[in-house]
């Protein structure tokens, strides 16, 4: 992964060594530095020759071209690297500049160009330029300093060299040409420093007219031009379980539209479900709550200013397709406000009523109309999401990606509590956002004790911050000591722990779907909700449904006199039997059963 560093120079011997030294100090050492001298008349050749390093190639023109474009192109023509980086002779890098940029390009093969945050220094002071990549804004002004850029060599092979007919803004023109063919990415860490001094072209008053002429030419060239790849946004902002169930859409859209830019809009609570997903180019985190909730915390002006600013950001992205997978007026209205030419999924019509935009959706929206229609539906919600997004249902599984640090966290928990590789480990997740979905704490406690008695199981209690008291109740009610981790893990850490479990027992809640996404056999307990549309997606799971006439009622609070009859009707023996079947399937060759 050789990097070719392009450094044009002209009569800046007094600054050149500082720039070269910052290249020599890079922690990524597999580079070549091509110093392209535009016929300097000072001691530039002596400065370069004084640095004895075989990675430096010195090119020298016999006549001065007047601009840095030609020296840059001459250096590009002899460059041998897989990646191209730029450093002007009066700028410098921090030691990790190349390492961070190349690492991102190695990880994200679909990205063509990256650029870092830059610190600008002038006689008037200094400041930081750090702006996320946005083609619409880039077509209006250049916010990418030359010395911050690293791109793939193939970008030059595809879009050509710097335009030698442009006396100014040839770099801006190059970034736009690359951006129309490849995705770009900003690294918000400052690792390049550029200088504006009295000798800088952009500060020269006698060249102001020529500079403005060149700016106008750039604006004319790229007005109305669209990138060669599609830009797609998925909206699923709310519950953890809904976001997990939407993950097959990510993979499906990436395969249906190869090379597309794919982003996901999600609320803060569920953001960890999709961060780190290699199929996503960006994750936008925004709490899409109703106006009343926003007023309470921020007031009218601040609430709607935040929403306005976020919508403007989405509009600037100029998405080609927006897929809304959440059935609310708020998310439907936000979908409309993106102004994308193609909407898929849930929208609002002129009257403000939720509708489905796709041909498939317009025929199936009725399944959400009433309890009766939902019970008549035989389609899992994940398959509904796939169909409204226009991709094949049943072809893609749930996906949640955990990091090395999360895997190590889970391993450390197992080491700390003395859990061996051959132990039967059962995760119990007693919580749920809806009170009506919670199987009684005493039942979870009895189940845990039975699993320890019958299988010698290690019991992990899990849950979010709101489940701490409930998990403590289960722990107190158990005759044996479980490992209580409720409120002590992030979602990704929870996922890593569940991946090491033999099975997970959970109510209809987000962690149930996380367990399924981590490919862990799951026993799911259903009362007021419908297992056909909300069960753990995939093979190897067990469903325990309430067997009472009123279930499922789809109510968050039980409305009948025989309070929580559905959840109380599910016996410990039924759930224990379901766990036993999972363990038998998984461990029949290990002698546990």
C-alpha cells in the first residue's frame, strides 16, 4: 500500500525542509515523496539533497510554469503509489496523518477520497476547518485544503489530472471530479496544517479578478451535475427492536444498488445497533420526537430550530431514494421534507395520514389498520420492511456488528465469573418497554433456578438502565446467585455477551432481537404482541405464546380486570421446555442432555 506524496515547490527553500520533515516523521513509513520543483531560483535543490532518504524523488523543471498545477501533474505521472497524498511546501502534517487516512481507505473500499480536519494559520490568527463531506456544498465552495487530501490512484486514472487550463482552483475542480465518481469521507481529527501568508496566491490583491473568474468557471462547470452513484437514506428512528429488524434492508439495498452511498437515520437509544455496520457510509443520530416532547425539554424556538437545521442538512445531501420504515406521521413527514425524488415505505399524504408509497405497500398497508387485520397477517415485520424497500424478503438476516473492545469485554466478564467454554450459559432479559410485555419476575427467578438445577447453567441477567430494579428483584427471588449485568452494558457489549450464550430467554423487546442478530438461539415470550410479525428472525428460535382469548391485544397497559392474564398464563414449565429444546439441539453432541 505505497503512498505517493506530491509536493510542488517554488522558491520556498526556507519553508521546504519543515514540510519534508513532517513527511519523514509519518508513522506510516511505506511512502515515496515526490518533490516537484517549478524551476526555483533559490537553494531548493540543496535543501532537498541535504535530506538523505531513498524515498525522496526530486523533479526539476527548467522553466517556471507560473502555477503549481503543472508540477503536481508531472509528479502524478511518475507516482507509483496505490494512494496519492498532497502536501504543499509551506504546509505540514502531524505524524499520524497518512496512517489515519490510508486506514480508512483500506477499510472502506467504496470510498475514493478522504480528507482530514485542517488547522489554518495566517497573520490574522488561526482556526480549524472541519466539515463533513457534502457534494452540494462542495459545488458551492471549496472547503477541502489540498494538504488534507489522500485519494486512491485509480481516481486519477478515472477522472484525469489537474486541469492545466485553470490558473486557480484546480484543486477544487479535481475534488469535484472525484466526488462525482467516488464517495468522499471526512476525518474530523486535525492532522494537516496549512499556512496563508503574504506570498499566498489567494491573498494577492492584484490577482483578485482572475481568481473570481476561475471561481465562476467552476460554479458553471458543476451546476446541476449529479454523482454517478445513488444516495440512499433509511429512516428507522425509534425502538431498538425495530432498528434491529430493519438491518436486513441495509444489506439488501447495498446489493441491489452496488456502490451506492447508504446512510441510516436513527435515534440515540438504538444508534449502537447500526454504528459500525460496514454496509453503511453514514449514521445520522437524531431524536425524532413529537413537538410536545421537544417543547418540554427545549422550548418552542430551540425545538424547531434543531429540527429545521437537521432537515436542511438532509436536504443538502440530495438523496436519490429515501426509505422510511417507521409507521408514524413524524417520520413520514420527515421523509417528505428530504425532497428526495423517490420515496419508499411510509409517508404522509396531503391530509397528513400515513400511507405506503411503493406498489407493494399500497396493497398491504391495511395489515396495520386494526387488531383483526394484524392477526390475519402472516408476514414478519422484517419481511414487510424488505418488501416496502423493494428488496427480496427472507434473503437477508439480522446483523449487528460489535467491536474488538466489546468482544474483549464479554471475554473478561466470562473470565471474571469463571465461566468456561463448555458451560451452559443462559441469558435472561426480564425487561420490556411495555409493562404488559413483562413476564413476572418470580417466573424468571424460578426459571433461572431450574436451569441451574437441571443443566448446571450459568445465568446472566441483562437489561438497560430502566431494568435495574426489575433485575434486582429477579436476583433476590432466586435461590441461586445469577450474574446480574443489568444497566452495566452498552448495546454492543450486550450483543457480544449474548453471542457467547447458549441461549437467551427474553420478552418481546430489543435485546430479544439483538440475541437473534448475534445468531444466538432465543426463547421469546409473547403476550400482548403478535409473534408472527415480531418473533426472533431466523432459524433455531423458540416461541412461547400466551394462550388466552384476549391476546394479542397490542396494548402497552393491560386493559382488562384479570390484569396481565396473558403473561401470567405462560408457565415456567412451558418456557423451561422451550429452553430445553434449544439446549438439546445445540449441545446434543456434547453430553449435556
